């Protein structure tokens, strides 16, 4: 059969495709922009109408497509979300839960982003995987589009693979190909991809961005997280020369550095000339820019986020945020107000990779205070789990400056971090050491 014959034979309606998903199954879902909305809506209807129960859903970072279908509160007695990185969808479910359970209806699974493919291939017996893919080419190949991450691994390990083909999903280069012969069912959907705005940085974030930008020279290899602060940093780097990109998340601010010529990737040791990423989120012009663009190279997260692979490039600069830093340098980047807020993601992966890079810098950044200045983010003891251990923390930045903690004693670290705290909390922090 030709690829086109295979495609037509496997093409079906979403409601028919999800009949392959039943009670007691382990189901992996494409994350973020790759959530398949038509399949998820059909699956939500099937759960409601067909008596589906004990469906274990495995995923990172959900968006509205899941929140309005399978992650609705009224279905959570039948769906067990095994979430490895919470978004606003899960936070709302936990906040609205009245059971008193720490994680509410969410089965939070702690795992590094780099470890998720191994988890889903070796520790979870996957019955099915659903995800959005880009349209098939004439040779029978789809691509995983914005989400290679763990999805490319889960798709091939699951017993059943159901894909939602969306013309809006960009076709990407790299290790992202999926052949029609590997797919069990195909549905088609013509919907705009979710758009995630960068937002406007606060004055404090602008100050932090200026400090960080001054640390980034020509030929640096960048990893940036999501949000207003990384976007503000990128906006200050347009005059740099021969920057590179090796990042878990590709965003419009990073793409802008390619468009303006600051990024050439010619100083990298790996994938020279190409910007490496494992998943992408942005807006419609950004999706259009990465579509069929050989300047981008998509890889599974166990490769992109492997510290040993990251460190092959010189001058890696990793910029990530945190919620709290204790006086020894340990960082809590995932727990807030007694609740799980997000997850460890790939922070520690890139902290270790950047630190091991020749000339590299791992930068952890945060505003000095939270809740309108009433709470210090520099604290004597963390309120939650350690995302980045003090042994690994390199550079910490607030709007009051920066501190390099490598090789510093606990007393030296405490003094330096107190100097980065808001002046209104410095005496209290100093007194906590007595």
C-alpha cells in the first residue's frame, strides 16, 4: 500500500478513534500545544457516556484542551491524572478540592523532564498515546511538531497510537519524524494552535534582565525558560554575535534572536548551525517561523536535557526562575503556599549541564520578594522540596545584584544571599543565623 492508501485506511472520526481507549488503561497525552483537542473532547464524551473508569492519564503541562475535556472536575472520579508538571489547570483543581488531600485529585509524579521518556517506556505499561502531529508528506511522514519531548518515545512504546493531524501544527526538522505505518488511527482537525503570550516584565524583572544580559557575551549557547524575565533577557541580546541555542523550550523571544542575526549557532560543538529544542510554545507568527525551517532541530528530551550532552557546548548560559532560595543556596522552584505549584521540569538538567560546560554559567533568578513585597524569596529554610540542591547552584540573581556561590562556604553563601534580599528582610535573615 502507498502512504496515501495507509492514511485513508486509518482515517476515522474522533469518537470512533477513542473507542480503543477503555477502563484501567494507561494513556499518554501530548503536552502543551500538542494536546489533541478533537480527541480529548471525544474522550471526555466517552468517559461520560460509556462508563469508563480508572483511566490513568500520563502527561506534562496541560492547557485548556485538556482542562475543558478530560481534566474537568466532574470526571476526576474516573480519570486519574498522573501529572509530572502542574499548570494552572491542575492548580485550580487542587485549590478547589475539599478533601484536604495535599494534591487533591492529582497524582503528582516527581520526575526530571529528562527522565520522563525512560519513565514512560520502562516503568509505565502504556496502552495508548494520543497527540497532535503535522500533516503527512508525500512519503508518509508526519512530525511531532511542537512536542518531541517524551511524546516521541511514548508514541512508539504504547500499544495504540492515535494522532490528530492539524495543518496549523508546524513541520519541524530533526529527530521528529513519525511514519504513517506506525499509527493505528488518524483524525483530522483544523483548529488554531494555543497561543501563549510572553507578558510584560515588571521593573524588578527588567533590572534582573539587565544584570543577566551583562553576563552573556558573544558565542554563548542559550537555554531560557518561559515567562517575562527570559523574554526581557533575550530583548537585550540582539547586538550579540554568533550566539547559539540549545534549550528545552523554544519561544518567540529566542526565535527573534535568530531573525535579527544574533543567533547563528556557528560556535556550537553539537548541531552546528541549528537551534536545538524539545518543545515549543508561542504565537501564530512563531509557529509559522519554525514550520519547515531547517534552522530548528527537534530532539527527544532525554537527549536535549542530558547534562552530558548540554556540556559538550562551551559557554552554555542557562537562565531559570525559582520561588525560594535558602541561605545555603538550595532552590525550591516548584512548591508554593503548602501546595505543589509546578514541577522540577528541566531546571536541574540545565543547571548541571551549564555548570559542566567550559565557560558555562547556570543562573537562577527571582525577584527578592513575593506577595506585593510582604514575603522574602531569600529564606532561612525552604518551604518546599529542593529542586536545585545547594551543591549545584551556581549564580543567583535578584534585582539587587548577583552572587556566584561556587566554592563559597556556608557563611560566605549566607552573607552573599542576604545581600541579594530586599533590605527590609536583611536583618531578619541575618538574625536567623545566630
